[in-house]
């Protein structure tokens, strides 16, 4: 794969990654409760609102809504009510990753990732493995013990959602992106949790130069152990897609095969994400819509799918119903970044492209 350097159009694609991540996150936020908002319940909600096919943010719940409760933030995330992005950890970590690279460069250490968390990120805005690692850091533990001590969430999706910045700053260099993501991920994760971060970073990186979504997925698979459960599950989705099985049947098959892992585990979420990308086939709206309709950790999966699709299409090609309501503004819990412009984040990201990794 050929690195793209500062090729024409790179700025538009980096901005596309940021916009896509934020829009996909916002789309999935109201139904982010995978044990309640199953794929069937999400589609029932959309059918009742006459919102299938899904081509915009989720509609408001009907007055007689009798399904599971939406997330408390839903009023800031449904169509007609989006006025800038609402705060979410999926975006906070992308911002924190940018601050990490600006502060310490590509030679950052895992210890420096932890130091930045303590400095910039409020404890109560961390969850699962990140909260366990944060607590361990505050108690004086050092990596890799921060990931393993009293942490039952080591293979959950948290490290994967932190990985996009390493793909955006290593366009067309998936192995480099994966190496950076691994150094970040081992602060809080092990095993498939770390592989998920490496895979996601490589997937975003590959999206800059891959001729098709399938090529990007294959490039990303090459950076993680082929025998890992994550790699086997992603290959399973690509195989089922290759047989022309329907999106619904593919997800049903893989859901049965990953049953018991839980709705925040990296492996089943990577399956939903892979299916959304492959069946979305490069179309931004279809990609994030299918990914969110796939259920589980809907806002995290929507964010990563939107990032990949946004990089592939570029910002200018993302339909305006997704980007205009964002008003080029991000809400963030990361100290010093609340209210920052999306365009500024993209410009700062672009300035890091081409820097050497020690």
C-alpha cells in the first residue's frame, strides 16, 4: 500500500474522518444499550416512525413509544434537534489522542498516555476498562499492570474507540497505525481488546488508499494475529458477505457464533462494524445506517464506520443532513477542548501527517 503523504485531497479526507466519526456517533447514541436495543427493536422503532430506509439521524420517539427507553442524551441527537455534537467518550478519546500526538509526538510512551488521562480527562467520563485503568493509575500502578489488575473488561471495545487518530495521522500506512494504537491500547486492554484497536487504526489508515472497502478490511486483518478470535470473526463476516448472504442473515449467523461475549465486547462489535462497512459498500449513509441498525454498541460502531466511510468519500461527499447540523462544533469533556471546531481538529490532525515515528 502506497502512503499518501500530503497528496491533494488529503485534507478533505481527514476532515471526512472527523465528520464521519462524529455523525456516526450521534446517529447511534440514542439506542446505545445493546442488551435492550436489539437489532429487531431498532428496526421496529424505525418502522413505526416510517424511517426505513434510514437516511438521517434517528427520529424522535412517538408519543406512544412502548419500547426500551432511549439514552438520556437523545434530545440532542435526534433529527431536527442536533445543534452541534453532544459530548461522548467516542469523540473525547479522538481528541485526547490528537492532544497526545501534539504533546509527545509519535514516540509517545504508554505511561505518557496515562499521564494525559489524569491531566485532561475527568474520571467519571471514563467507563469499563478505561475506568479500571484510570483507578489503577491514580493508585500508582504502571502499565501493563494498569490493564490487568482488577479489570474484567480487558477485551471490551474501549481501546478500539481510541484508535482512529492513529489511522488519520498514518494515511496509507496501516502497520504504522496499528503499532501506535497498540502502544495506546495496552494501558487498559489485553488480547482481543488490543487487537481491536490495532485493527481499527489499520482500517482507518487503509481507507485512504484502498480501492474498495473489502481491500481496506483485508489490509486491516493483516496487522493482527490470524488465529485470534477477532480475526476469525472478521473473516467469517467477509466470507458470508462473499456468498451474497443478506446483511440480516450474516449478522444473525455471527451473533449466534459470538453469543455470550456481551454487547460491549470487541469481537461481536467488530462483526457488526465489518458487516456495516461491507454491505454499505462505500456509500456513507448506507454504511452508518446499517452499522447502527446492527445493534450492540451502536454509537461506538457508528463512529468507527463513519470514520472509515468519511475517509473513503471525503468530507465534501458526505450528505449535508449529517454534517450541517453539527455546526462545525464539538462538545467535549477533555479539558481545554470543549466547543472546539471540527475543522480545527482536522487541520491540527493534518499537520501531524508525515512526521516520523522514532
